[in-house]
C-alpha cells in the first residue's frame, strides 16, 4: 500500500513539474514584448482542474506499474 502511494506521489510531482516547465517554455516561445506597456512579473496561475487531471494521470500511472500477476496468469 505504501509503495503504491510513493509511486503515485513521485509520478504526480514529476508530471506537475513537467507541465509547469512545458507551459513556461510555450509561453516564452510565443511571447511578444510590448515596450509601451508596464511589465508585470510574479503572477501565479492556479488551475485546480488541471491539478486534478495531473493527479489522475499520476494515479493511473501508479496503478499500471503494479499490475497483479494473478490477473495476468488467468
């Protein structure tokens, strides 16, 4: 039970950081500076729905790594 939890926790953290880095790269690539507008730094965007989706993917990944061998033998 604890092993599944740790796999879930690690895969959730990895997927979350991959998403954060990927979205930051995409935003940086498509950013066009406007020199006539004041720059705003440090805005944090929290998306609870996205975090729920990432947690669900991490749970499915953790479950797929621990397939019961009894089910495979049948």
